[in-house]
C-alpha cells in the first residue's frame, strides 16, 4: 500500500470516527492515472487524479452528491469517476414520547436512523416503549438538546402538541444546520407557533425551514400512518426530493 493510499485511509478513518460524511472518488476510465483516488470531506480534498481541472470538477460533483445523492459513476472531461459516498447513520431526535413517537422510532430504526427520544415524563420515556432507541433522555428539551450534536445529518420531529416542549425545541433546532425540522399540529397551530417564533426574534427565512404540519399528505389518520407520513418526508429531505409519486419522475431512477 502506497504512502498516499495510507494517508487517504487514515483520513477516511478519522471522518468515520467523527461521524462526518465523505466521498472516495476513483478514476475508473481515463487517458492516464486510472485507479487514482481522492477523498472529499467537510474539511477539504485529499489526493489527486493527476489533472487540476479534473480534480476541481470531481470535488464539486462529490459535494453535490454528498448533499443528497447516491454512489454512482459520472463522466467528467472524457473520464469516468466512481463516487463512493460514505454517509454516517442519520440521527433522528424525537421530542415527545407519544404514540406517534413509538411507531416513528421503530420505523426510523428499520430505515437506518439512530433515534434519540427526549421527554421529561418517566412513565412515557421508558425502554419498554422504545426498545430500539439508541438514547432516551428523560428531561426537558431546553436542558437536553444543548448537549446533542446537530449537523446536516440530523433530523428533528416535535410531536407533543404542547408549546412547553415544542417551542424550546424548534427555537434550538432552527439555530442549527439540522437537515429536517418538523412539528406536529394543525395549520392553526402552525400559524400560532410561527407567530411566537417571530416574537422571539426568529427570522422569516429561519422559520421557513420548519416543516409543519409535519409529514407528507398521504391521508394518514392513525399514529402508525402518521409515522409513515413523517418518515417519508424525512427520507425525501435526505435525498433532496419533493416526495411525489415515482410515476411522475422525469429523470431516470435506480429502479428504472
């Protein structure tokens, strides 16, 4: 193994340990340097494929894919580059240990999320109700959330219908780069919540990040159906999709 390869492996190892996304970009077809690798991560680019312009375009494509794409081979400057995305497990923070949270926790774990439950009520926030949660924090959101890491791989679902829980959570989450922030409640509830956020000094642009009513419109009624609607919206946000039917897609899809 070459020194440069060893360096790239160490960079990848550190990114994995830090729970940070990165892409390994391998030149699989080109006039020369086939097999050359680059690692693109949050802190920069390591390695080279031998041509500055190819490196620049490869890094740009890697960042685009890391924002919501999937591993694939792309043609760049008459060369083929395979982008192997290494994405950390997405983290879902559920505030409110309610019936919807029970179903959402189970489904989200199956979909590949690690789940943290935040609720101060010990009778509800118990392992028997959330056996697959990675973490249960029995405390108020304003006390527990500051100790958690919020990044572009973080998803937040606020499910209590109680502004004592909801408002501190939304206020905190909107100050972070969390990819998804959703809150349960009717349109009237959402309007009142947004008014309170404005009164608290939150900007209009920041408030627009809040998804509420939470979930996609699939006619959900039961807690389990509502959980499906929420998880569907989260997955759409993960992949930068609008959440429309596959039959309406114009571009090719992996299942085509």
